[in-house]
C-alpha cells in the first residue's frame, strides 16, 4: 500500500505546506511590501525588501492563525494586507477547505475514511452528511464574520479611522479566526479604554473558539429543534466560562494597582476580561505583554496552553482535553477503565485518547522550547521569554514579550515549526489511520513499579 493511502493526515500536512508556500510567494511580491518610513527620531524603518524568512514566517503565522510577526504588519501595503487577510481566512477554514478537497478526490477505497474524517467535526446524532457539515461551517463563519465586521466598521467610523471599512473587515475576520493580526502600526494599544470595540472583539474571539459543534448545538436548542445541549457542548461552555471568568478575576486582582491603576473600574474590568479572552489563542494586544507582572505572565502562559474547543478555529491543547486530564487526576477509573462524572460516563477510549493527545502535545512543546533555547542561548535571552514565545506559537496565540523580531534565523525557523506543529501537527495526530488492522493477540503482562 502506498504511504499516502495510509492516512488523510499526510494529505493535511501537504495541504498546509502548499498553502504556506503560496502565501510566502505572494508576500514576496514587491507590491505587497513598502517598508516603514523613518520614525520621529529619524530611525529608519525595516529594509525596503522583504526577506524570504520573514515572508515565510508571516505566511505561516497567518495560515496557522497565530498572529506572531517578525515585522510590523503596518509595513505591508494594502495589497499585502489583503494577502494576509486571505491567508487568515483560508487558514481559519483550512481544515474545512482540506476536507472539501478530499471529497472531490476520486477513489471508492477512500470514501468511508474520508467521511469519518469530516464527521469528526460533529457529534453522533447531530449531523452525518459531510457536505452538509462543510456547508454549515462555512455559513456560520460568513454570518458571524459579516456581523462582527459590520459592528467594527461602525466603531472605527465613529472613532474617526480613515480606512474604517477595510479595518472593520480585517479585524472582524482576524478576531473570529483567532489570528490576532492588526494593520494598525501600534496594534490595538490606542483602544484600551474603548469598551464597545473590546466587547465586539471578545464576542468574535469567543465565538471562534467555541467550535462549530457547539455553535450548531446552541442554534438547534434556540430554534427548539432539541430540548437540551449535548454533554460535549455543556463541558465546552462551562470550561470556557470558568476559564474566562477565573482568568479575568485574577488579572483584575493582580493588575488593578499596577497596569490598570490609572483606569476607572469599568475600563479595568473590561481590560482584565480582554486579557483573559485574548490569551485563548486570539493574540490581540491592547497592552504590551512585557508590562504584565510575573504572575500575570504565568497565568497568560497557562491560558494560552489550554486554548479553545475542539472543532474550532482556536488552538491550544483544547478545553475538553484539559477536562479529561483533570478528571483523571481527581477520579479513579473503574474496572473497565471508565470514569463516572456528572451523571455521565467517560469511557476508557475517550480517556486514553485525551491522555495520549496531552502527552504528545507536551512532548512536542518541550522539543520546541529546547530547540529555541539552543538557537538563542548566545543572545542571552531570558528563559521565561523563550517559554512564553513557544507557548504562544504552539498554541497559535500570537502574544509576545517582544522576542519575535529579535530572533535569529534558526530561531525564526523553530517558531515557524512550533506554529505549524500546534496548528496542523496535533490535528494530524488525531486523524484516523487508514488501513489499520487489529490482531487478537494476547501478550504476557509486563509489570513495572511506579512512583
């Protein structure tokens, strides 16, 4: 059997690599980049020509909806911004685009496995038609992005932003896709007290991070097509709410007399909530992350690593994986390997998949941290910044302590691989293998001591 017949994961990896390659070539077009003029002090901006490593980095960051950048995005022309926006949209719907292509590839032998791959975006009993699943996800995306973009256009128009239409569309797509890119030279730092803007962005980020399964489930309940949410949706919503509320409370308590000391209470609360939400793989900055206290940086690391929900645009380890890991730590499985929780039963297969996925992700993350430590050791970079940067890249968040622009070329390659691994590698690991066979062989038990 040909190796490319074994798993759709190989097609997925190739698909994203092709997209990144195309994005890199497009960003290298001279018309996409105009550089930055000298600032008020007379310091010149970036070089007139975009290097291939920077183009590759930004293309990967956009396709992987991360938001990390080695250069100020404002240095790109409007044509370049459109390219980046297109890459974000394609990357946000990358898995859906990929599965759509899968359905067009002829070959009866692959039909069942491809159907299983696409149906992995939905729960049993919710939807079974792959084409309908793809259609529903695309429709959900366009409706939410259009609504968010319209609201943002009105906000930017009222704020006197000259190019309010494009800025509204760009930030609407970037927020829902959890990308975190902004064409403003100073990012969103000028909107720290603009509550309506922050609320709209938070709504888009949360919607993108909940996952299409949950959004569809909520819609069906709202339309009274079913009486209650699925267990998956209830877990995702409760975990999401708990992480956002808990994170906001901690950020508020830690930074109220520091970062938010000059703000009124409402603005301080809004900023605390925004920091809690944006760490969940969005990556928009309204404050430089270097301004955060050490406890806030640690909290940001943890929230970035957890990420959003499975089947969503968000990255990270996913809230359901963390839910399983916490349950395993708190509850002992029964003789069948199952764990009973909240009048439901997590079967042994679900528990095993969650633990294995968690361990593989942590292993990949540790490799990335070690690699960046090796490439940047000569620069005297703080190890905390290396950890923060890798957490942000691997969880496809986009927040940074300012290390990204200062990375060496090998360091940029490490972060590129971290973004790719976090966005594509973990999903590929979860894809069903094709042609896998189970053999009824009983091996002798191997006993080892633990603890």
